[in-house]
C-alpha cells in the first residue's frame, strides 16, 4: 500500500508540474497574494473564502442558495474532471489492475491522491470555517460547510468514475440541504445527506 501510494503521488507530482509549466495560474495566484499583503489575516481569509461564505449570506432566498450549492458542487466536479489523467495514475494503473490489490485498498489510494489534487479547494474550506468561528456564526453554518465538503467529494468521485446516477443524486442532495438551511431545518440537512450517501458500486459484467 505504501509503495503504491508513493508511485501514485510521484506520478501526480510529475504530471502536475508539467501542466503548471504550460499554465499561468501560478502567476495569477502570486499577484493575488501580493495584492492582499497589507490586509488583516481575517480579511484575507474572508476574501479567499468568499465563494463559500456567499453560500451562508442571509440576503439570499432558499432557491438561490440551493442553485448556488449546485453550482459549487459542479465546479468541484469540473476541478476533478480536468485533472482526471493526473489523478487516475496514468499507464502505471493499467499494470496495477493485474496485481492482487483489494478494491478497498485501491479506493483509499485513489482518495488520497484526490485530496492532494483538492488542496487549493481545501484552503478555501479552511478559510470559510475559520471565518465562521471568528464571527461566532451559528453552528448550522459549519454544518452546511461540512455537508458541502462531503458532497463535493462524492461528486468528484462520481465524475472520475463516470457515475451519472451518483452525480445527480449528490447534486439533488446539495440543493435540498441548502434549502433546508435557509428554512432553518438543520436536521433535514443530515437526513438528506444520509439519503444521498453513495450507493455500493454496481457489479460489472465480465467481458
């Protein structure tokens, strides 16, 4: 397991480094960080986490909040989808398929690499959580952010595994959870999350 994870992380690092050489996002990130150098730490966190904090703003209605939640989940799915080649491990994983690894072991390694790919998104989530704690926001705010994080992971796995049923179920749960938050129905969020949990994978027919 440790050696397999090491190979996967090495492939991800090399392929991502090649990708960054052809992209300009790193330059934009440095410019944005430099522009916020004179702001307070909390102000920087709130600026960084604004896409998530907007979900908690009290000025929007239930439908807007639900649609915005679906948009955030779709963006997370797109983030994973555009890195599919890097996350899935490349040609090496075709060889791993012939080795005696249990599906649960492969899924754990897969999730570890996916979380590494999600590190910029996790910074957004951490900033939103710290901002809610600093402002002593209601616990329902942190609950909704936690639901968003879990559903985002389900959406990303569904995108990588091309499971349209799981993807649609997660988006529907996200919409309902956000509406439940607007209606001050925090227990409904947990219920919807339980109902929308990822189902066991379907058995594939042998070729």
